[in-house]
C-alpha cells in the first residue's frame, strides 16, 4: 500500500520583524516548503538570505514567491501593467532569489505566486502564461504551485512545467470552492484543532467541509498555512502532529 504524502508550505521572509523576533524561525520548524518573498511585495537581499539560511537549518525546501511589483500594497492588488512588464518583473524577482540560493548552494525547488498575482493566474490565462514564460526562462524543473481545481494548473502543465495543487489549512472554503473573503467572519481558521482537522480531511478524504456545511472535493499535494495567521507556528505544529498521527508523511512535494 502506498504511503500518503503531503507538503506543508508557508510564505516567509515577508517581514523583517518576524525574522527578528523569531516568529519565522518558529514556523520554519514545522513546515516542509518555504515560499520566500523576493522583492515584489516584500523582501530584500538580507531577508532572503536570512530566510534561506533558516530553511537550510531546518531542512526545508525553498521556492520563489513573486508578486505584482507592489511593495506599497503588499501585492494585494492586481496592477494594470503591460504583460511584458509583468513577465520581466516576475523573472527579475525569481532570479534575485536564485542568485542568493546559488551562493548558498541551495536549489530553488518551486515558484508560488503571491496574493493578487496568485488569484490573477487562477482566472486570467494571459497572466498564467506570463508566469510560465518567466519560469521557463530560468529553470523548467521548478514546480509551479496553483490552487487546487484552478485552470492555471493545466496551463502550467501544457507549458511543460511540473505543478503542485494547493489547498489551505487555515482558510474557510465557500461551497463553490472559493476561499471565504477575509473581510467576513470565519474566513480564518485560528484554532489549532480546526486547522489540523481541515488539513487531515484534505490529506485523507480529499475533501473539506465548507462554511455552508457541504462537502467539497479537493485534491492537493501541498497545504498552505499563512505566516500572518495568529499563532501560525502553533497551528503548523498541530497540523503536522495530526497528519503524522494519521499516517500521512509530511514532506516537500519536490522530494
């Protein structure tokens, strides 16, 4: 019988304060893949290097976390810029992380777009293809992460890129498969018990209970936990402990 496996990822290197106070280090102990902010919405050479060194210390796979070039808005708004300009920005961001990783002799295993870019890739094929071109111009072996069930995953695969479907351990789902708007009550799962239960249901049952109480089929190779969720490290520890107890091997999707 094959062993069930799943990856646990988080976005890191987005805040010098979380690096300084040890929050990122605490979270890094529980995850298997880190999406590293590489200058678009957050991050600079110092935070990237610190984050990569933390990842190496904890045997965590690293990936680039590019966004729209929007540091003021933290990459949360889709910018109306020419597609060629967006492609160059994505490429520059990934290359900056790759250069630092190469200096540390670490591979960059994957790419996961951030915020508005992630969601734009879900519904805008032109944006998804721009991401593909940027990645292909750097390293076609890098795995591209996209939301489970989103059409962008097929676009990535058609471009010849390996993919990983992602579900969310700390976000509530609507009946149509979308994530509950953060502005609404119950959008975040802040309880370690709730997040661990949802993560385990996704890994074992390939489904999640929506806010409406219905069962939503969802098949994922990686689970995301947001580093800015309150008590993120506690949630990550609970998720990993519950998955391991259920017989699920938690390891990087590229491993």
